[in-house]
């Protein structure tokens, strides 16, 4: 039976490490903001679609919404004006919204 490994004396939690590096810290901020944006718009998505839309990359060029197939992508594209409106009303700066098909890996 293997004994549990003790934590190494110079290890730090990942979030702490990322926070000390400016580039990685900004990446974590973008990931967090992307998730917050999705939570802000989730209530305006059709109920059957909510579980299928995931937050994607948020960068200077826009925000990606990830969906598992073309059918969901087509329906989500119809919702983009409403999503944009909800984000602006919630105080988020306007960005280009992009829908990307990315099948969920099983």
C-alpha cells in the first residue's frame, strides 16, 4: 500500500500561482468574465438550449459561445441580438458575439 505523498515545501495552489503572473492572471480573469457573461444571459436562452451552450474564449476580438452541433448553433444565432442587449443592459462592454460548434467530448 502506498503512503500518501506529503505536499512539497515549494508548491503553491494553482490559482495562487496564476495570480502572481500577469499574463496567466489576465487569462484567469477572462475565463471568469466569460463564465459570468454566460450566467447573465442564460435566462434568456430557450430552456431546452440552456444546457447545451458553454462559454468560450473572451478576447479583444469578441466572445465565443460554444455549442455541440449546427442545429443549436442556428437557433443560438437567432438569439444573438437579445443576448447582446442583455449583456449591455447588465453593464458589460459590447463585444462581437461568435457561435462556434464544438462537439462535447465523451
